[in-house]
């Protein structure tokens, strides 16, 4: 839900602290996994307006990207994104506790002892949270994995 591959140059308008982790299989990559940093929202959360703004901005950008890639309003993926965007305007959207993904690591298992990090996405997380996700990844996989690769496309970890 964030802006990938942009260097952190100081505090940002929205900075969330990771409260939980979610580890799941990558939907499109063989031997791929996603480690998501989650923020647990409660209805009395002080970040209510910020969360609405971020989620709204996220879906608008995804729709814009789809359209710039040749999709139109009648394509199934654009319709799905618009329906998710419409949920934001419902009066009960932020009245129940929710987990909101605020960052992720896109990884792939290579052989028996190596993984590759294809993407580090910690744009709306507090500075240092990207490294915290990498440390969490190491904690999950050590001692099974002894080599971690960053691909050329991966943003430098020290910017997070």
C-alpha cells in the first residue's frame, strides 16, 4: 500500500509502526512469499483520518496505473479496485478493528539455503521499519537459510 523505490529523506506525512506480521505465499511467484507488516487499527485510533487518506490514495494510484497500462473502466481488475475504493466511503468502514498492511517484503526461496528479496516496501512505516522486517525475516528463517540476496531492482535497505 505504499510508494515503492523512493528514498526516505526524512519524516513523512504518514508513519505507522508495525504491530503484527503476516507471512503468506506469493500469489504469482513460484517459491515466493510475502512478509507483510501490519498495523492493527481500532475505531478509537488517532490515525483514522490518515488511514482513510492513505487507502484512498493507494487505490486511486492503482487504478491510474492500470489505466496507463491499457486497462479501461470495464476491465475486471479496475472494477475490483473501484469497488474496494467505494468501501472507503461506507460509514462503517473504520468503525470495526482492522489489520492494514503498511509494508511488505517480497521474497523467493532459491534452493535449500538461500532467499532473494525482490522488493522492500516500507514507505508509510516509521524509519527503520524496513530493516525491522528484514530482521524478522532472518529470525523466521535462520538457521535454515544462510544467504540472502537483494536483486538489482530492490531499493537499498539502508534507505528504510
